[in-house]
C-alpha cells in the first residue's frame, strides 16, 4: 500500500488559465446600451489612481455598506470598475449633458 499523497505536477500547478472573457464584445455592449464592470476576473491591464484619505474612507464605507445593507460582497476594485462603467455609459448616452462632463466642467483649471 502506497502512503504517499498524489500531488499535481508542476505543469498543472503553473498552467496558464487565460482570462475569462464575457461572450459580449465591447462593441456589442455599447450598441446594446449595456455597460458593466468587468467583475471578478483576471485583468491584463493596470492603472494606478491616487485618492485622498477621505475618498478612500468613503470607498471603504461604500464597500462595507454594500455588504451590511445589501448582502453584496465586492472588493474596492470591483466597486471602482462598476463606477467607471456607469460613468462611461452615462457619457455615451448623454454626451454633453452627462454627469461626468458636468462635473469636469465645474473643476477649476490647473
């Protein structure tokens, strides 16, 4: 009787899993009027966004509120991706009257 545990080989442990992609392409999504955050999947691109302490606290408060009040578990990255998708959909639909354009116009010039 062999008492050794059967373990996966290195090829299985380090195999490429590939990114899980939605079946709907970005063009199809914009044509159908549906824009969603990418959700919980492997992302190939990364950006760094600096936020103030107050913005980070508000983001964390939103995350905790989603969990406590709505039973939704989402990390900060997922919340940010959904917020971006919402703002871009609003920009696509309303253009010059979108919330993003109106807020950016209110920002003082640098």
